[in-house]
């Protein structure tokens, strides 16, 4: 029960890594309010948590819209009375080479992955300060520091999110608020399937290549990433801030 009585907001909690985080945090004692564009998936996450004896609520949210971010935080505070932890997991997966990427693509990827995460912290900040030991966990990526071909918008946004994490850690440390990020590598989620669809690659060949890059010769699971987020959100990481915890099976060593 490492998050006993903690009030948590998770964006992008309808599936994949976000769902795994919501379920694990609830299992560890937190009450979770999750936001996502995927209403059906969000409700499924809540149902799974409640069936397991946990507490969770869902609100349809587009984090690229400032009004939606404010509404999510207001709803969480109304339900819970405060906010102890924010997990910025919502992500836009925009791929392509520079000549393929248009203004709307840049606005989408930066609006969700960077500005959305910044606004979550901005509007939750008064409550994180009241928590006395608030924590923010951003879901970055190994793409934050390793370039991949035809991945320019996503790579750029995740690099910015890593730097946002460091900047927030510096500015918010005076309030006892810790800000860290997790950098997952090859984790099989719905985003993997989107990447395959974009690339037009053979599915089994792609998965085999991703697995081969790991020291363990496999892809990671959402649950393995969730445990990294749990450590950074918990009091066990009380002297950890501005860090990026890589979860990639050694692929980027």
C-alpha cells in the first residue's frame, strides 16, 4: 500500500501503460481520477479497478485543450479534496519525415505531449503545493534522447518533455514537489500497432527486431513501466527529482 490515501490524476489512462498505471496505483491504495479521449477504454479501466476493490473515476479529456485540463483537475479536487500525484501519460503518436509533417501535425504532437503535460502541472500546482510532498511523473520515452528514422515529430516532443521534467523539478523543488519521468523503450501497446500501420512493416519481423535490441530478447510490458512510475510517485523516491528512469531492457545502453 505504497500510495495509501493518495489522490492521483492519470492522463491517457484508458489503455496500455496508462491503464497499467491506474490499476497498479489503485492496488497500492490510491484513489485515481483518469482522463482520456477514449471513453469506452476509460470506463473499462475504472470497471477493472472497482472490480478489484479499488477506487477510480473517469472523465473524457483532451489534454491539448486547456479547458479540458482545468475540468479534469477541478473534477478530481471536487471528488477527492486535493491532488497528491499527477501522472502525465497521454500521448499523441505523430510519425513522419520532415517533408511529410505539416503545421497541424506539429500542433497535435506538441499540444498533447508537451503543452498538455505542462498545463496539467500548471493547474494542479496549487493542490500539489498543499500536499506538501507532491509528485509529478511524466511519461517520456527513449525517443527523448535516441533518434529514430521517420519519427521527427514524436522524437522532438519527447525530447522537449524530458527537458520540461528537469525544468519543473528545478522550479518546484522549493515547494517539496518532485518531478521525474519514465523513459520506456519497446513496450508492446496499441501505439506499437499504430507504428506498424504507419511503417507498413511486417508485424512479426518488427516485433522480433524490437525484442532483439533488448538484453532480455523481448519487449517490455505496460506493467513493468507502471512499477517504475510507482517508485517515482511513492515516498520511496523522496530524494529523487529531475530524473529519467529508463525502462528498455538495456536497449539503449
